[in-house]
C-alpha cells in the first residue's frame, strides 16, 4: 500500500511516522506551503481596529504565528485585546493559541461548516465585528455566510499559499512510480491542495484515477466529487471529519 501525505511538512510528521510504524509505504509530498504576506498599510489599519472586535477566528497554526508577530509590529499587546473571544479551526490551532495563554473554542468538525455550527457564532447579532486571521483564498465560504447575516468582517490576509518548489521537482519521479502502482491513497485537506495536485499531474486521468482520496469535510468532498463527475473519472473518495492521525488511520483500516 502506498500513501501520499500531502500535509505541510511541519504537520505531516506524526501521520507519516504512524503509517510507517504500521508498515505502510509513505511518500511525503506537501501540496501547499504558507508564506507570510509582507507588513502593509492595510494590515496596520486592520490591527488598529482589532480592539473593537468581539471575536477572532484563527484558521491555522501559521495564522497564529504570523498574527502574533504582526500584533507586536502593530504595537498592540494581548492585554489590549483580552476581552476578545477566540475560535480555532482545529485542535492544532487551539494548541498554538494556548502557547500565548489563549483558550479558544474549537468546532467538533474542523471545517468552515463545522465552525458555523458553534453556538457562539449562531448567536451573533447583526453589526457584530469579527476578525479573521487567515491565508489568501481560505475560509471565503464562512466569511460570506457571516456577512450575509450582517456581521462586520475584518479580513486579515496574513499569508499566501503556493505549491512548494521541491514538490514540483519531485513530480517526474513520482509519476514514474505511480505508473507502476495499481492504487495509492492520498489525504487532501483543502481545495487549493486538490487544485495543485491536478495541476501537477497535468490532468493525467490515469494517474488521478488510481487515487483513493481522503478529503476533509463535506464541501471539499463535493469539490472532488464534482471533478470526478465532470471528467467522467473513476476513483474513490472518503470524507474525513478531521485531520487527526487516529481518524485517518481508522479510515485507512476501513478502506
């Protein structure tokens, strides 16, 4: 069995180690890397509005790291925003916030849809101000839904996503290997990762068709399902509710 771990390098280690301990062949192939956006007047203005915010939604450990660095650059202290409630998209993000003494609420399902089910978000009234610490292109669905409810959204784009150069260099070797495989398994954690994978294999239908894709959440499941339908492709998809190592191992055992 071949498993392609597409998680960013810093978040892939636990899963890759657990799989190898279970005698599974693992190829580490991160499909995204996150690069900080330069400090700008736009970010400076957003940070000056932060003390009037009621909630901060943080979408990744990277958003925590960059967000806190820029908080210092904006000459703001955590004490100045201690009245704000925090929401983390998942446990890893909550743990990153905990290093700063912040207790964050975490959804049961680590997706935008799961976050929208949090009682604290469902109880918001129009005019409430929420800040999003996020990357370029991430969580647009959630922000749109809240804005439709009359919520004032402060959009902190702290980093951008790109396909790692090293991954692009590995693709010719990987494609040669996949040509010899009957099937492979791959975890897909975001729409951007899926798009990068399709671009990397250059719409190679035979390569894509050999995959069994473990995808995070209902919305990404629909994105991959739509690709399958539109391209008349034949591959398997399994929906994940979170990206915890134990959850992924359980799904692998099932399939």
